[in-house]
């Protein structure tokens, strides 16, 4: 809202589709949204390039299949000429190849037809905010006053590193891995300061898995986004008996929309300068919040399990990571719930995904379930001696070692035995 006029600034949308009925339906879906304005409609890829240059919309709804210049080609042209424009690709097909090519062309979202008005409006608002926060990407004006360039603090010593734990499929144990990895990193060296940030904003599990009351959370920082400093960040962190400090997700799902990618970026950048390690637990959806945590990460711990759906999703993630131009060494693949009797070998998974498995955390339902039900990480107490805990400790050490490498291209070089005794590479 501008102070001078008191009017809400609207998100300007250009619709591109060669079917008249679709263009009209999209107009109707957006007509009653007070913060969205359809500024034009194009009937072809060629026309979309022209109108985008004339209208300079914030968001373009782009159909992927059109005669002449298709949506992917038009997106590539537009995003090269107008980097600030955010594109949502629309298609009746959801194949991996379409998603990969769309992201390579510059699209920020991929909607499969038919979709609901709620899905459409939410996508428009997400990528509009994404455009605001990623322009330019982590500029000096955006960095907190307490922060410094990644890898160095004000004194020239090593600053904290961000480790984002992600799984594109729910149920793989992503939160359990993130929590126990954070504890293991805190145990690696006396004096290690570790923060655990729950960015699964609607239904985050970090609080319950650590048996913490959500008295403070990310949403408490929303009113202070423009004045965040180290003291504010320390004030919202909740201490745990393991030594880890947690920044929890909002206590209620409806509060999640208040947390923006810009806030997450500032929080993680600030925590980097305060902590030795910042471990980020994420949701299973690649949205603007998740993209922010992935972009900022020094290492991505990708969690998969030995079942076909999880393996398929992990493979898809690597294609997305490639489209986003992440170096291969940035992602550490972890096979959770590894079971030699399940019928799918780690070697087969590596061959399918074409990325080495760095660690195999053994299947131990009793230990993991007991830890979850009691709110006590398995890295502390009597379960610290279990094979699952020992393997997690080795994973933490491996991450520390790779982060200590000076050359990114050599960060993942030596074979390491973890957990099951198989080679990690």
C-alpha cells in the first residue's frame, strides 16, 4: 500500500493461451482478487513477447503448447529481455521433461491443468514475492547488519554454514534426520553453536519432536523484518537440552502465509553470522520458501528411502537442481531407512539417480519411533550408542569435512564408509 494514495499495489498479470475459452476462464478466476489485475492477454508465443515488452507485467501465465513459438521458447525470450518478470507455466501434462525444460527457460512455477482458483492465486502471489526477494539475489542492502560474506565473519574467521535438509516426498524421515543431524553437529566439537530452523511453516514437526513449547516462532519476526539484528534473532531462538537452539514454525497453519521468502533469507543470513552451523528443515514442496533455503545452503542433504516413489522424486530433484545450476557437490544424497532385505540395493539407487549415496542410515523403527514419541532425539541418551545414531554422527562428520574443503569441486572426493559398511561412493 502506498502512503500517498492509500491504494494497494496490484500484481499485474499477462495471460498467454491460444484457446479463447481458457483465456476467459483465467480472467474470471482472477477477477475478484483485490491484489491481482489482468493487464492483457496474448493468443500466441509471438504476441506474448511483444505484449510483455509493452506492458511489463509482474507475472505471466504461459501455456506451454501453442502453435508457432511455444510457451518454453517464449518464456526463454521474455526472461532474457525482462529478468524481473516471473512466469508460471501451464500444461495439461506433468512429465518431468516439461518441468525441467520450463525451469531451464526461466519459469518459476509449473501448474498442471485443470487447477483450482486457489492454486492459481496462491502460485501468482508466491512467485510475485519470489521475484521481489530474488532481485538482486542477496544484495548487500538485503544482508543484516550482523552478517558478513558467506564463509567469513567480521574478524576474518570462518562463519557459519547452512545445511538444508530436504526430501521431495513426505514420510522419508526428513525432520528426524534434520533434528538429529543438528544435534550431531553440536556434538562434533566443543563450542559448536548450532541453530535448527523449521521452515515447514504450516505443519512443522520440530517443536513436537524436541518436546518444545512454541512460545516464540518465525512469525514473531514478521513485524521486524526491516530491523532484524542478532539480538532479535537470539530472542526468538528456543534452547534445547542438546545444546541446539531452535527457530520454530508458526504455532498455527494460518499464520504461515505471514512468513515471506525475504524474511527467511534475512533470518538465515543473520544466523549464519551467529552460529557455527544452521540446519534447515523444509517441507516437501519446492516453493519460494524452499527455494530460498536451497539457494542459501552450503550443502543440501537430500533424504530418500528405498522405495520406488521416493527414488523417482529424488531423481526429479536432481533434474531441478541441474536446471537451477546448483553444482553437483552441493547436494549430499542420504538413504534413510536403509534395509538390506527390502529388495532395492543402494547400488541400484545410485545407478538410477546417477548420484553417489553419501550415507545409509539403517532402518531402526524402534529407536526412531521411541525418540519421536518421547520428544528426545536419538543422538542423546541411551540410544546414542545405536547403529542409527553412530551412522548419523558419521554423516555429520562427513558434512563437516566436505564444508572444510577449500575447493568446491573437490568437496566430494574420497570414498567414505557409513552405517551399513558399504562404500558411500
